């Protein structure tokens, strides 16, 4: 997938002892309203740092290699724009990925409603493909006095859809790594249940390299 002019790529490698045949490529997409902290979550996951500066995202790409469930996972992460001006690109972003983080801010009801809309779009577009989603309520460090989206409401919705949910904080490093790893784990698990693990070539959103 081609990158926009202000798109960035960053990569990091983690050591792994998994056999060569257990290498897979996985593409993740971060979706959500503008200013909910999508880029901060991604930057924290990749660099274990909170970004001190922020430029409005159009489309940024990152790469990281990790061992998850015995697989050497080459993970490509697409951090997307949340502004209305770029929503025409939503279908392209969804077609790019197989794992999706639906991010909202716990102090912004509109952002939660937007995350639900994007989730429904993912389900519609990827209905014939194995895919994995997780709802991530960012900025949980703000505290209950700032909360506008109740945890129980999100739990009720995500349970009804069979989708995992975590509240996170990019600032305080709460459930950041766990959110990304959960999506990858679910993709690998769904693929293995289809009986296609160990087959070279594309396998349900995970690609053997």
C-alpha cells in the first residue's frame, strides 16, 4: 500500500527463537475519531515512549517484529486519520488490514459512537475474511470525574458482539501492549482453528513469509 506524502515508517525488532516456518505477516489498522490518542497508543507500543509532539495524522505506517504464541510476527501498523475530510479512505484502510483497534476516549461520547460505526463498517467489509477487532477506551488515566463513556456500557456492547475491550492510557502505559497483542493473538487463534497454520502463503489475514 502506498504511503501519503507525510506518512512515516518506523521499525523495531525483538529477538525470537521461533522456527523460520513460523514467520507470519500481520497488518493492523488503528481506527477512531481525531484526538482520541490513536497515534500516542501506536507510538507508545512501538517506542515505549509518550510522544512530546503531535502532527495531525493522515496515514502513518510502522513495523515491529515480535514473538507471539510461538510465531515470529512481522507486524505492520497503519495509523489512520480521524478527521471527516479523510473518511473516503476508510474502506481502503479496512481492506489493508486484518486486525483492527477501534479507539475512543473515555471523556468523549461522540468518539465512542464513532468507534462503533467504524466497527460495523469493518464487519461489513471483512465479513468473508478472518479478522479481529478490539475496542480500546484510551485516556483512562483522566479519572472518573472526566469520564463520559461508562465502562459497563462498552462491556455490554462488546460482549453482545463477541469483541474484546480494554481501557488504556498511552500516557501512563496502561494496557497499551496488551491491546495490540490481543488482536494478533486472536488472529493467530482464528487462523489455527481453520486448520491452515503451517501452510505457506496467505492464511486468513496472516501471511507466511
